[in-house]
């Protein structure tokens, strides 16, 4: 495998987005959220398995460790976003938010979090205190979720949208997308045993149900509260063509995988697992797109930069599948 291919393609994608995109902020936020969330989800998976001393997942660790390298790829995206953010003159109504989201606070927070993530990745072979490490990791992911939302609002000079459930929703969404990609890459790299397929399929099935529950809970809480500042999130995303994506997400992320994996025998079938994993992985990218892009576009918009990002992930999967 050419170890320089993926970094070169990634750098070219960043340059192309910055130069040629009509709205580079939306594309960069999408890229940042996807790669960092997958990398941090991989790290969470490793710690979770160690906490429960799960012997069946030992062979999955090598593939998960490959995903943790995505954390490093987030650094150049943040540098560009920070530069673009420094040109904004957004005035917060809340004094606390104005303190937390000024240029220096954002830079300090990300540098601190990035140092924590790198430390955890560097010491990934240390099995001690996995519970504490996982707690710290999940906290940073939650903060990252709210940072992403506020970044999107700041760049568009809109009122800040907030949901108490969004951090959990963000974590579970990323984790389900990672598990799907984990199965695909692991099956390509190694011949999974029957027990390994069944265990991972059960985890994917359970996390997928949890994702549906949390996603619906967030919608229920917001719609029941009936506050205009909170409802705006769904009003935008359930109109002007964006509602087509949520129908697609519901089908690919929950309905189809649920029906495919509900049977006991199905969890042993390689082809069924491939299909279920592929639909969840695709819906993960669509979901991140559905979350971020409506902040920047009123009507449904399919950006060419997203298609290039998917192409880059395709190249990455192809290259990593040759790793033996």
C-alpha cells in the first residue's frame, strides 16, 4: 500500500474545497465532523471493549487503531476554520457564550482536546484506567458536537440552536457509522470467525436501535417544548427538499438494517452483514450532511465537494483493504 496516497488525496481535497467551493465553511465543517467523529468513535470502541474485557473483539482492534489516525487529519481543517472564524463579527446575546466562543477560547479548547486525543492514541496499548479515558473522551465528543452547531450558526449570523440531547445523538450516530465501516474493513482484511461476526452484528443492531430511540427522543422533546428557537432546527430540515434526506436516513440507517439483522441466522450471514453495514455507513454520511448543510442552504443542495469526500473514503477503504 502506498502510505502517501491517502494524505496526498486529503490535502488536494482541502485545497480544492478552499479554492473552488461556493461555501467552503459548510464543506469543511462536514469534513471535520465526519473524520474526527469516526476517529474518536474508534478510540471509544477500543476502550469500551477493554472495560468489559471482551475477548471476541481483539482482532478488531488493529482495524480500529487505523481509524484513530483520522484524528490527526482534523488538525488542518480546524486551522482553516479558525482562520475563517476570525473574520466573523458575531455578537452573542449570552455573555457566557461570548466568552466560550471567542477566537482564543476556541483555539485553546481545540488545542487542549487535540493534545488529549493524541495522548490517548499514543498510549492506546496501555490497558489501564480505560473507564476514565472513555469518560474523558465522550465528554470531549459532546463538547465537539455543540461547537460544530455553534460554528455553523456563527458563520451564518443566526440565533444559536441548542439541544440537551444532541451530544448523545452525535456520539451514537458516529459510533454506529464506525461499527458499520469496522465490519466492512475487517471482513476485507481478515477472515472473520462466526463468533466475531455474530458479536459485532449484535452490537451494530443494538447501537442502531439506540440511535433511533435517541433521534426520536430529541425530536419529541423539541416538538413537545414548542419553542421557536428550538423548532427552527427541524422546520428547516423537514422542508424545501431536505425532508427527502431524513426519509432516506430513516430507511437506510434504521428500517432496512433492523429488518436485515433481526433474525438470528442473519447475524451469521456475511452478505447480509455487508448490506446492513453498507447502508448504515452511507446513511451516516448523509446524516452528517443533513445536519450541517441546511445551516448554509435553504433548499436541498448537493455539493460536489461531498462527492469528492466520499470518493476519498472509497480510496481509503480500497487502500486499507490491502493491508494484511
